[in-house]
C-alpha cells in the first residue's frame, strides 16, 4: 500500500515537473516571438525612415547618364547595377560569418535587409522614371509610394489611387513587415560559416533583385508612357 502511494506521489511530482518545463518553454517561445516581432518592426521602421533620403535620378538625369539608349536599355543598366549592389551587400554580410568571433548576426542580418531595401527602392523609383510612370506628389510622398511598391513587389499605377499609397497606412505597414520577415528567412543562408556564406548571400540577393525587377517592369510596361508624351517634370 505504501509502495502504491509512493508511485502515485512520484507520478504527481513528475507531472508537476513536466508542467513546469512546458510552462518555461512556452514563456521562452513567447519571449522569442516578441523579440522577433520587435526586430521586424524596428527594421521596417528604419526602412521607412530611410526611404525619403534615398537619392533618385529623374528621367532627365538618367537619359544624360545613358545617352542614346531607350527605356528598355536604360532599365537593363539599372537592374544590372542594382543586382551588383545587393550582391555586394550579401557577400559582405556572409563574409562576416568567417570571423573567429563573428559580430551579432541579428544585427548583421538587419543591416543587410535595410541595405538591400534601399538599393531596390532606388531601382523601383528609377524604373518608374524610365517608363514614364513617376509617382505623383512630393519627394516624401513618392518615396512612400515606391516603398509600397517594394513591399508589394509590383509597379504603381498613378491612375488608381489605391496603388499609389502616399500615406503610410496600416495595410502598407503590414505588407512592409511581411516583406521584411520574408527577406529575413531568405537571407539567413548568407550567415553560414566560411566563404559559403559570402557566395550564397551574393547569389541570393542578385537573384531576388532580378526577380523583383522583372515583376516591376512587367507591370510598368502595360502602362508605359512614351518620353515624348510626358509633361515637364517637377522636383
């Protein structure tokens, strides 16, 4: 009888330990999730803050830089340059993982996403210039519109107000955070050790920039305005 009572007591103790362990794991998971969300929000906020400060060449400057080239040829040049830029960013972060005592990788990953976003938002803005589809509004309003295009991976349509999104609304913030989260998972292989990380980071960023550019250009071609039909542009 005493042995049976002891077995019951042991069982209660074991269940108590398991319950405590499960609770501890749950708390840890919740804290980890909260930290992850906070990190995504911080990166998204930084991208929003940077967007109006990204230098964008207007159509006149692009035509002067690439004399004699048409829209498609200039667009090709812009995409190649942006892909090289994001590739370099990816290689730099990947190479950091080679160090004997690598820096805090979450910080490195955040820096990569912000750097890549800046390059790709600039590319999107200049592609809109080349295809005669400049977003309306002030510099900040155009920056927010192109930020939305980056988050949605599509070109904007100035004729449809909902696609311009010159105000940073709840929906755009959600889409932006989703894009940041998606990029975070995509870019994790760049933090692999040794030179593998540099090579993978460069290749993934180059591929993703080309993929994004194809989507944007496909949208813009359907609404392209010939250069001769464009009104004078205002800063």
